[in-house]
C-alpha cells in the first residue's frame, strides 16, 4: 500500500533556508531549486519540520469539516488530549457536550476504547512474557520510525489495534444498534492531535482498511468548541464513560499506568526515541523491560501539533481532570474485555513490515559498490554539515550523489575549489606570453592580484587542510 | 529513488570499514557498531542479519572499551558475509573456557554498576556468529574474528 505523507510543503512560504533539513530525524527533506522537498517515503509525519520552520511552510494535513456531509449519521471520536485544551473550570462532561454541539450526532470517546486496549495489552504481555520489550503501537510516527530506521525491531511492535480503531468499531456497533442506521451511512471522525494519525487512517499499518472515515484536527475545531463551551448551560453535559486511566492515554506515562506493566520504560520526543531504539537494537534492554511506551511528541499526545494548549500545561490539566474520574471499570466489564481479547477482537490483521527504502540498491553487490563510492566521496567533503548543498549532512550528500540525486559541485566548498583550480589554470595560460610580444609590467601585477584572490580561503575553512587524493 | 550507475556491477563487491575504539571511553560506546549497522542498512541486508552483526559488533566493541587500553574494530562486507575483527591491546583473557561461560565476568564493580560487564559479552557474540575465533595472549591483547553469513544470498 502507498505510504501516505500528511505533511504538505507550501512552496510559496518556503524560503529555502535549511532549518527543516537539519531537524528532520529521518533525513527526509532536501532543498532543491531554493525550495524544500519532502520525500514522502521517508517521512514519518513526526511534525518536527512544522515546529522548526520559521515561515510555516510545512503544513500538516487533516480532513476538512466538509467530509461530514458524506454521511447521514456522524460520530466524533475525540482523542483524550482534547480534554486538556480548555480551562480547568470546564468538566470533561461539558467538553463532550460541546463536541456533540459542533455538528455530530454522537460522540464516542477514544478514551473508552483506550480502556479496552489497555486490558488487551496487559493480557498480551502476560501471554508473551520474556519475549519483550514490547513497543507501544498507538503512536503511528513511532511505528513508521521503526519500520524505516529499526527494521529488526518491527517484530517487537505490539500487534494490538490502536484505541481509535477500536473506538470506531464500537461506535458503529452502538449506533447501528441504538439508532437503527445502516452501517455504511455512519461516519466516524477522529478529532486528532497530530497529522501522523491522519496518515495512519489513510494507510493503516495493522489493517487493510481503517474503520475511521476521516480525521479532523483538534485545532481546526478549537475556536468553535470554545464558543460552544462558553454558551453551554451549566446543567448541559454528556457523562464521560471512560475511566481516568483511559483518559490518561493523552499524556506520556498514561498508557503505562493503564496497562499496569511491571517493568516498563516511558519515552517521549522523537530524538530520544532514536537514541533509545538504537540501543534496544543492540540488545541492551531485552532482559529488563516488558513494555516500552513510546510517544513521538514531547509530553505524549498533548504535545501533538494539532493541539492548542501548551503541552506542559495540558499535561497538568489532564492529570487534574483524570483525578476526578473513577479509575475502575464497572463490575464484570474487564472480564468481558478479556473475552474479546481471547477472541482476537483487538488483534492486528497484518504484520508491520520493515521498509527497505534505506538501501541504495536492490542488488547487494551494486549497493556495496555504491556505499564504497559514497565513503570515497565523503572523504572529499568538508565535514561541516552546513546544509548549504540542500542535504542535511555531508554523509547524506555523499549518498545523494551516488543515488544520482545530487552532484559533487552542490557542495559550495568543492565548487570553490574547482573554481580556484580553474582560475589558476586560466591564469597560467594567460601568463604564457607569445615570444614575439613584450611583457608589460602592469598586466603582470593585475594577474598576480587575481591569483592571490583565488587562493584566499573562506573563514570557515581557514584551518582546513587541503584534502589529499587517495 | 534513482540509482547511480555502476560499470562493475557484475564483479562481486566488498568494502572494508575500520574504527578505532578507545579503552574506557563509555561516552563513545556503540558508535562504531551503530555506524556499521547503518552501512549495512544502506546496503539492504535482511533485518535478521543486521541485528546479529550489530549485536556481535556491539559486544566486541564494549569488550574493548571495558577491558582494553585501545583497539580496532574492522569489518569486511561482501554480499555473502560480514566479517568482523576486534583486536585490542589489553590484559588478554586468562581462561577462555571461563570467559565463554554465561555470567562469568572479570569486569570491575564500577563497570557493573554502569550496567555493563554482565558476563554475557563473549557468549552473546558466539550466539550471533556463524564462525567465531578468539586468540588471546595474557598481557598483550585479544583478537576476535566473527563471520556472519548472508543466508538469503542465493547466487
């Protein structure tokens, strides 16, 4: 299936500065012809480029509200992070009522499904004791990062569907039963904190087709929700059915708390992930950790790019809110979930496969040759990782050159060296005076000045030794 | 992505990589193995092979950092196999039989407190390797040779 990239680059805003290419954790961006280009097959939708760009050129994509009109019965699936976006004077029950008032016929909390998924994960880990560490799979950016950069860890991704998928299934079941509406006329819309979830709905990694029919950015509904909340009558509320543990999924550590894992590790921020996954791939944690809660965004989903509130404030808001809700299921509910788990209700339908996009060529001999070439090229590059060539590092430029995507003279230092040697050649030719001509001193002096200028080294390279040919 | 041209595509290729490893420098721990791993990813070996090479190389690299004064990690990469040499100047191993036992370690306490030196290094390397050779001289140093075959390479 085609991998969907939910970050669109607005070229009219891009100035060709190199902030994003240097920041991208998967080196998925290059600057070409003065504009940044995202390679969709390398993009994990982590939103780092959106965060760093001074011109707001990378635009995270989600569905517009117009898609709601395609369905007769519309259900909102609000992410737990949404509850942390408003002032603490509003209760979660009021926020749910406001969401319904924005234009939905029903609301099914993703947190309710998170409650179920937590039990399923707990059971799964107990069934596969000692085979860990199991890596949480609800953050799509994490899954894509592993597929791309840590192919050997794909087998350790928890093969349990994410809460939003379960929420959509449950919501459709419930609506079909209660409101007596045919399933194809029910639309489920995720109110998402990030574009990675949008991509995961359009090209799901555990399913052939997602149960979710669209994803709206929380930020796109934010002002409307605020207005609705302010206008809400005091008694107007729709009771939250999730437990505090389901709601806690919106922040880092919440999932671990809900799963009640014994040996766990929580980790947020894509650069921290890169570092830790690298170590896991070298077998350093296998004996100690059963469950790894990995979140691409700092603070968990409250740190998503589609949220409005500061992630640190949002974490506190969410914690306070969840403290007021019950932490336990109704009697018998957990046993029912276990039954569903045993029937395979939460199981992934397909395996997460590694992407082979990193390799330089399908043919191993050829790829080895290309790696060898790129190592040779790398030795000639200045090693400053300045990004002026449009590739994030000298190493990536070397790889781009062997892939045929760039040329050596894209490096301004190499270009300068070439110009210098050319100037020297021209000068030495110019100095060759035909025997029949008398040499004029003035001309000699100008030529000498040109030569001096050509030899001058730019400041960043002042202490750089000229590279020797191998 | 487009590929560069290779006039010698038919000839079997190999590359040699070499990394200096500094004894006692835990800040640099894993750097050589991670570099090697990324190179193998770019070549496109199967994930299982990359994992075995990465783990074996990492353990060998750590052995140099923990026990030796200095050393070199070298790798020769061909379509059929990856060969790693880890050679160090260091104390050598007094009893190889003991060192090959799981859980046996001569690492000092401060290193164990850092989470290293669990006595799994050599046994782990052996588990990952298709060929494992060790040569050691007390007071001089240790040489390890590890070969891991690419079983998916058919021709």
